[in-house]
């Protein structure tokens, strides 16, 4: 659910704080009065000061006992996020945690880690409650605000992804986009979908009609235009090409790419990004029924290209193709980026630790990889093998939605090649996040930090 913990900043730490967190490390002595010398305490606890390590020391106070938390950290963004999450986890249910800012690194990462460390999603009574307030001592207020904005956007994406599909329909997702957008972002919802043959075909088997959400952020003076396209499949049964039940149970998260786009667009004003950004979220529920599309159907995508649908479970590329073609023909973007839980093959190739990156432009790929390195949302560039394209040839349509004859077995590559057909030769990147978008606890919000960093730095 939305993060409830508040963050404030002060110039100096309150010496009587119930929980006072102070950084330490191999070359950093904790700057706090302790009952025993710091080296002796650290030796007793065999503490090394590694990121995420927390040593709790009880200290006498005027009204009882307070606790000093010696926390290990480092200058890297991942170190700071890990430290913040560890501290927030240590003080669940408490009123206040005061953190002395570390001497190195971007404190925004510490704040984001601490706030996301309090995140939970439960419909009903939570088992634990987060710390009510976090006080940052000696921290730059702008950096703290940036960390809060990143945490909120990531939390919003997680909430959207984790919401059960008994609640989450395409119309509900559109309502959330409007509610989250806030000032500075215009939202429109197209339910008529004239010409959008892919979105209509995927959604026609469901009682919940499909839609296309458009979110537009257009700051004054912007000279570049980036379009982000997100997959918004609010539940994926596989359609008539039915998934096994074990594969279906997590499919409420099949709109994680769309959730990332909604969250990013909603946070752009907080980052003062000087680039025009349009978000397109192609929404449908892939159900089965008397009106569902059939394997072997031929549909007409936006712009007129025909597609032979050989597998209705390869539906994400159909809705994404419509949105990409629409952006190319009508929005004149300088850059196209799409993000989707598109293929199980990407997870097989890279596991849950990396998203697959495909790109037609080396500079764009390099910028996204650099942002991935800074944010810890890791990407691995994959090949767009042109000679694999022939596998998508169809005898009855312009292209098939999966390989037709024999096949290379490179499902993630061929899915990317399918999408490339609809990008109009513009600089384009495709992020297949089927692996890192979810874990055993639900949606991760993967892609939000990455795209916010890239948009901010590429401006």
C-alpha cells in the first residue's frame, strides 16, 4: 500500500532520540558517545561496517534507554539503498528513527532505500507496521526530497502491479493514471480504439473492455520528445492458448511495464525534467470466451500491417505494436522506449536479476545501461539478430506474432524483432522485464528508477 512513513530533515541529531542511526565502516569511526569504545564494541559484535549491517547498542538516557544503531554503508548507490532498507526494517512499528547522514554518497539513495524498506502490500490487517517518521540529520533537503519522490513513484508502481485483477481492470488502471498524474500531466483515455486492431483483438474476449491511456508531460521550452510505451495487460490467461495454472497465478503483474510508465510520468515534475514525455499504456485483459480471438486469426494493427496470430498468449506484443505504431505515425518522437513483461524467454536467459535491453541505437543503449548502473536496476544488452527475422514470416499476413517454421528458440529476440517492425526506424529501445518485474513478494517497480534517472541525465 502507499508508503505511510514521513521524512523530515534537521541540521543536527537529537541526542535523546529513541533510535539514533550513525554510520560506521572500516575507515569511518562512529561519531557518537558510546558506553564502551567503538573499536571494542565493533570487535565484540564482529562488525565490519558492510552495507546493510546494523549493530544495536543500548545507551543510558535521562528518561530510560535509547538505542544507537551503528550502520554500515558506502558511497555507491546500492550501498546506501541497502543501508536505508536495513535501518527501516530494524525499527518496524516504532515512532521515529533518526539517521545521521553518511559523509559520502547521494543521501537520496539512502532515503529511497529506507522508505521502500517500509513498503508492504496487504488487503486487510497488516502483520507489521512501518516506522512512523524518519528524521535525516545533516542531509541536503533537496536530496531528501528526491529520494522521497523516487520511493513514492516506485511504491505507486508496486501498488498498481500488486492489486488483484478482481479489482484491476483496464478502466481501473486508467482511473489510477488520472489520480496519480497530478499537476503538469494531461491524461486521456481512448476506449473507442478506432484502428487499434491489436489492443481490440487481445481484449475482445473479456467482459472488461480494453483502452489506451495517454499521459503527456510537456514542460515549457522542451525541445526533445520521448515516448514511453508500457504493456498494460491487467490479467493474462493466455487466451485460447491457455496458460498452465502454475504460470497463470502471477499474471495480475503482467501490466508491470504499464505501471512503471504511469509512475514515471507522475514523478517527472518532481524531478523538473525539461523533456517532453508521452506515456502510452496499452491496456487489455487477455481472457478466453466465445468472443476471444483464435489462433490463426489475422488482425490489422494500427497503421495497416496485418498479423497472423498463431499464439494468443503472445498478446503483449500485439498491444505494444499498436501503441508503437501510433507513436511513430502521430507523435513524432525523438526516441521510443517500451517496457514490458514480454517473454518468459527473457527470464530464462537472464534470471530475475537483469532486464533484457534491445536497442537500434548505440547511444540510446549506452545511456540506458549507464542509468542501470547508477540505479541498480540492471540491464543486459541483447542482440537484434536480423537473420532471425525470417522466422516471423507468414504465408497469409505481413508478419506472424511468433516464429512460424521450426524456429531459433530465441523467443525474447524474436519478440523484440516483431516490435521493431512498428517503430518506423526511429531510435528505439525495448526493455523486457519479465524477470526482475516481480519476486516472491510481488511487484518490484522495476524500471521506475532507471527511466527517471535516464530522463533526468539525458536532458
